[in-house]
């Protein structure tokens, strides 16, 4: 189970890495272009460093705000709503940080912070909603598709044992029934002769989790997590039990996904 939790944390970080890659590429592009007078004022090296700081600092602020808000927000508030609500605050803090940097390097002729900051807030509101917000959604979507591809390819392991009607469907869950294994997909289910332990060994490296001594589920099908009674509801309506011993691992697993 420890290896599955580590895998979950690794796949969860893909969205963050994709966002960071976009931030770096955007910084490099702006460093070469030199907008807002930076081309004339700074050489290439300083210009690159300037834009890396100007772009990555507000992005880092947005990530910190999200982590803080996620910690205190109600459990039924989705990641999407939290992200949208944080955009105005990001604009205020980001514009303040960048205005201070611009004054420090002498890019502005103004003598005081209050001469610069108010005018830049509108620019940063546009930056927050037109760049940061879409970038966040795109990164999440790409990371989700990568995980789904991993789960889908797992079906190859069961392919030769499954009926043709569900061979190409997406894996939802596994349920051990004595010496048999019920393979549940988004197109139906089938009972095959296979040990649950063998299936779990083969599933090592794919994003999912064992919730009970006889149940395993795919991350991609989570719909609702109920602490009392202790179970997980999947998108197809299947209710998967959670054993007391697996409860903490499942809570960590579910906490990383937007179920709103």
C-alpha cells in the first residue's frame, strides 16, 4: 500500500510540473521579447532573470494561496471554485510583488509604490483570469489524461480473460469473490478465474487503491467519499466498502481529487 500512496503522490504532482514548465517557457519567451521597455533597458541575461522572477513569483503565490485555502475550505467546496475565488487575491498580491520588483530595478520612473500598484491591479486581474486560470485547468486536464491512460492500459492484463463486449472498456474496480475476480468496467463486468493477490501485484504502478480485503478501485471513477458510513461511491453507482485498516490510506487518496 505504501508504494501505491507514493505513486498517487507522484501522479498528483504531474499537474504542478506541467504548470511549472509552462511558467518557465513563458518566462523565456518574455525574456527574449522584452516587453514593457525591458528590451531597451536590460541585456539578455538580466532580462531573462527578470522575467523568470516576475512570472514565477506570482505563480508561486497562487500555489501557496491554494494550499492554504484548501486547508481551511469546507470539504464540499471543489478545487475549481477555490481556484476561481483566489484569482482576485492573486491579482492584488501579484501586482504588489511585481510593482516592488519593477521599482527596485528602476523600470518605473515613479518614486512611490502607491503610484505604481493601483494601475497594475487591472493588468494582473487580466493575467490571473486569462493566463493563470486556464493554465491551471489545462495542466490538471493533461495530468488527468495521463493517469487515465495508465488505468486504461491496465485492461491489457485482463484482456485475454474478458468477454469481447468489455475488453476495450475502462477499468473501474475489482472485487474478489473466493477464487474468482469480478472485473468492473464502464461497459459492464465479468467474473474471471484469478486470485485477487495476483491482480493487485499486476496493478502495482497504476493509479488506484485497495480499499478493502476484497476491493480495489480506480482513481478515475471516484464520485463521492462518505466517512460515515465508511465507503466510496463510484460514477456508475457502485458502493465500495472501506475497511478500518485501509481508511487512512483511502482518505489520503481521495483528498487529492476534486469530487465537487
